[in-house]
C-alpha cells in the first residue's frame, strides 16, 4: 500500500495522565521559598482547586491541632463546599482567608505529614464506577462536604476527625473519579454524623441527670 511503512504502528496517541494530588503538593512544597498563602495554593492548583482544597483542608483537620484551630481551618472548607453546591467553576475565598499564610518551613512540615499518607491512598484508587455526569459530581460531593465542614467547625471534642477523613476521601474521589472511594467517603461521613448525634444525646442525658440530682 502506498505510503505505508512496514513496521509502522497505527496507534492512537495515549492520553497523558493527570498528575496526582500528591505530586502537585510535592511540587508546591519543593517550590516554596517564602510565605505560602492560601490564595497562592488555590491559584497553583488551577482548575483542580475544588477537589484539591477539600483534600488539603480535610487532611489539615486530621492533624492534631490546638483547641479552636478546627474552626479556623474548617471555615475555608465551608466556603469551598458551598461554592461547589452552587456550581461555581473556580474556588473563591475572602481576602481574610486568602491572605493567611504559613512560612515555607511550616508548610513543608504540614506537607511532610500529608504527602506520604496521600501517596499510600493513591496506590489504591483509580477511575472506576463513577456514577455522575460531568459536573453533577461536584454538586453532590460539595453538599456532602458542606455538611462535614460545618460539623468540623463545631466545638465538639475529637468530633472533627471523622468528618475530616470523610472530606479528604470525597475530595480524592472527585479528583480521581473513583466511585468506590466516593461510597467509602460517604459511609465514613454518615458514621461520623451518627457518632456525633450519639455523643451529643449521651451528653444531654448526662447533663439532665446531673441537673436533676442537683435540684433534688
């Protein structure tokens, strides 16, 4: 056949794999040479900012932090998740949050905790069983993440850890289009809410019993 070179393979070009979030965070950590603001992180993440910010702030809230810190780091999650539900295409953050920053050393210490755990998770996840069309998944995951984010900001001792895990898993599921991980993240979120309701009810009953004992 004219123009055919024997041995030539007519192969369809392979689609280049998008960098995983651990690779993106590693690059961000390596390039850090001054204060790293939340606004800079958002801009660096580009069109992956929603999923990546869920993972980032979810993971930060899994780190043991001083009392009250969950409200500080939970607030960006509330804002990001609410915009996902609304259907925004890029995350907007108020100036007060956007300009908050960590020194390069502080940021690297946070990344040293997050990246190895993220890499272990990424070995297990891949695109599969994704149940949503186009941006439908953003809204559904945004709604679930919003519920978790509000829970994270509540002053409940140790009550922010499971919601933070759920948010991180949901963000990873969105990034990788992994329907199985989405199911696991949703299950963890439901378990977190059930546990918080149980603890709240138990605390209420205990308070009522103590109050009744005092009054009598």
